[in-house]
């Protein structure tokens, strides 16, 4: 999804309709894999845990994408924010006493 949503930023001269269609084509390909993965994953994890995993993975992929594809610099506050997201993952999977 990262490339579908942000990849077009390097091609600002491309027509918006073309960018939208290309992005939806990429997103459709990802959804074909994501929907079954969520269904199978829900046998082990709650829907909330699956969403938190997805967001953490998305942010990790985006950081790499932003640096290497978009040429952006990672600042200390981005790292701190990502640390907070990782803390959220830890809390979401914290063992509960029943």
C-alpha cells in the first residue's frame, strides 16, 4: 500500500486519473493477499491485534520507502514516534490474566 499511496509523489507531472488507476491496481493486488491473511490470522489473533501488527509493519516499510525511494531524511522525532508504535504493539500482545 505504501507504493500505491505514495509512489506517485515522484511523478507529479503524470495525469491524476492515471495515477489513481495505477494506485488502485497496486492496491487490489495487495488486498488479494491481505484479506485471506487477516481471515487466517484471526484464528490466532484478535482483530485489534491484527490491525496493530499491520500498522507497525506499514510504518516500518514506509520508513524504508521514504528514505530510499523518496529521499527523505529520518529525524529523531520520527524514530521516537516509531518507538511509541512499537510500545503499542507490546501492550497489545501483553499477556492477560483470565
